[in-house]
C-alpha cells in the first residue's frame, strides 16, 4: 500500500473543503498553462520528429535551481488534485490519479512547447514535474476531512465563511492573491498588468505627483476589491472577518519583503513600502469599513467596479523610472529566476479577471442559506 491510514475507502459525499481544493486546482492548472506557453507568439512547424524530446539524452548542463523550481511548481498541483480526487476514490487511488494527471499535463505542455521557439521541450522537466506532483499528492491525505489537520482546517473555514461556491471561490482567490505578491510588479498589489502582451503604451507622461496618485489609486482599488470579495463570502463582517483580512495583508507584506531580499537583493527590505502604497492602503481600508456595511449584492457590485478600475489604471499609468531591475537583469541563478518570474507573472496577469468572474457570479447567485 502507498499509505497507511485508518481507512482507504472513498467518501460518499464531497466535503466543502475538498470542493475548495478542486477550484484551487483548476485555477492553478490555468496558471501553469499560461506560464508554460507564454508569450504565445511566433509559433513554428515542428523542427524535428514529433515527441523526439522524450528520447533525447539529458542536457549537459542541469542546474539545481531549475530542478528545484520545476519540482516545487507541481507540488501544489499534486496536493490539490489528490484532495479533489479523494471525494470519489480511495486515498491510495487518489494519490495515483493525481500523479498521473500531473505527469499528463506536463507531457502535454512539453509537447506543445516544441512549436514555440522561445521554449525548450525537455524530458528532464517532464520527469521532475511528475515527481513534484507525486510528492504533493503523497502529503494530501493528511489534510482530508477524516484526519486531524483536515478537520481543523474545515472547522475554521466553516466558522468564518459561508458554504458553497461563493465561500470556496473567495478563499481560493485570496490564496492565489497572496501568491501574486511574489511577482515583481510595476506597483505593489498591481495585478492585471497586460500592457506588454497587448502592446499598450502609457497615456500620460510621468510626473512625481501623477505617479504617486496613480500608485495610491491602484493599491486602494485592489485592497477594496479583495476585501469586498471576502466580505461577500464571510458569515459576518465582525472581528473574525477582520482578523482573517489582517492575516492576509500581513502575509502579503511578508512576501513582498522576501522578494525584496531574495530576488531583488535590495539593501532595504522595505523598498516596496512607498508613500503611495501607504496612502492607498489606508484609503482602501477606510472605504472597506464603510462598504462592508452594504448588502451582499452591493458588496459584489463594488468589488467588481474596484477590480475593473484597478486593471484599467495599472494599464495606463506611466512606467516607474525608480522601479527595481526586472528579474532578467539580475545576476546569478538566471534560469531559476526567469522560470519563477514567468510563473508568478502569469498568476498576477490572470488574477483580476478570475476575481471579476467571481464577483459576477456573486451578483447573479441567490443569497447563501447560512450567513
């Protein structure tokens, strides 16, 4: 047997926590696809035999950083897929199924990369990705509702947030939003910057005052959008909701500090905490205090407006002349940093649009039974 747990039979129903894992797995698959195939241009005919990369000898140079990244990138996917599969399969079968899905996805993406000149199809990447998915899947049974950790997580989720899709979507988006903070973005919290992909230019020139106002506006609208999404799924906007929100923003600050220290190698770990960020964050919290008192549908509407405004603003503001060097200009561990940057940027680009879909769903959905 792969695992030695008390029971190996599949559950008869899908607990809420496992539905949440399924939504997170789907979102994570979209991120992996986007990161693996961007920039989606200059497609070519196959330069050699189809699937020839599977039988090629291993490359002469294999860096530890690249292996670690490819392994780590698929660990969360294997974990989430195994949790999702445990709703209808035994624990052992769920681990096997999750591993096969991870390997199949990696095989598909590596095969498609043969048609992109900016990508290299690699049998090493396929092997390492598969092992990463298997490692994540093997850990997942510890967090199923029948285990102590799984019960604790499910009880905390049920105490703070409503059941069903609205609560699952909000928590999934909050987790993904935290991961986007690892992206070296134009502005802190500035997700959805697609100007490079759409070849958009700034609509007004840079001045200190205009940039400070734009930076504060982006931060304020993103804080407001995320806060209202969570408020729409919270059982109440009392102390529990605000404690959860404080933990999320504290986690975001910690991740931004990690990026400054380990990726940007900045001498000041608080380089990201500019006056515009502080002002926008304070303004977002003040508005959030007021708007969380509105009915659920009104919160969803204002969340949608805030997220739309944030995406529009981040794509028209001028480039920051004081911005830290982008990852491709950093010295050392170049391949690892570029792979990491590609993954986090993909999620940063996609997140606001996923959040908008969730807000639209909340607008059209009937009121949850438990609030």
